[in-house]
């Protein structure tokens, strides 16, 4: 386990965000069941995990940025006609970040996200991520790919005993697949 200082984490996240913006042509499904564990080279699909450990209620900016970066890496903001390269992006909330799976938390209107599409709510941003087309208007709740968001089972059960998340999946096997097959992990 590698421990990074806060300064190092900030630099890593900032660098990752800049690289993601510069190399924006990424497009694919973030379904953890699609992680194949194979190594990728530049221009090929990659398995990317974005972790979120801060509570959206106390740090909505981190939640918005994590979801927006996940959508960007997946290719949701590409101009039409731009070439796409596949990236398999999975959002993995841990610790207090698991609150992103709670509809009562995510639906709070004060949580606004600045995205390349403009300002939208955290709920809209998350639902766009869970919809494989990148646009929640194309999906009903039952069409969301909940495998794009893998909740930490221990963290969730500690904070929401006996409940299931509204968004995402609780699956210990998914945690193994996500983390063991990740080629990149970005931490928020």
C-alpha cells in the first residue's frame, strides 16, 4: 500500500485531470464486469478506477470532480465526430464517499457540478455517468449500468446498516475485480 502526502495527492489528481483533458478521446462503458486485466498501451482501452473517500455532504466539489472526471475519461464530452478510444472507468466510493450511492444525499439541489456541458446537479452528473450513452435522458433508472459504481461493501454497511444503495452495487467480488485489474487509480 502506497501512502501519499496530501500535497502529492493533489499534484497527482491535478496532473491526472490535465492529462484527461488533453487526451480527451476516451469512450466506453465503466462496467466492472468488463475489466479484463490486460495491460494497455497508449491509444488502447484502459481500466481506470476513480476512488472517492470524502462525503458529498461535506465536500460536494470532490464528488462532482470525481464523477465529471470519470465521464471525461469515458468520453462523454467529446465533440461529435471526434475519434474515440475505449476506457473502462469505474467509480469506487470508500469511507464517507459511499454517500454518493444514497439518493437522499445526491438529490440535494445545492450540489451543483461545473461540467463541460455547463452546470448540472450532482444527481444529473451521476446519472449521466451511470447511463452508458452518457446522457441520462436516454436511460430510465432500470437502464442505468450500476456496475459503473462499485460501493465499498464494508464502508457502506458501516454507514447504512441493513440498507442497499440506490446507486451502484455492493459486491465484494467486484471490489477484487476492480482493484486487481485497474491500470490506473485516481483518488479523491
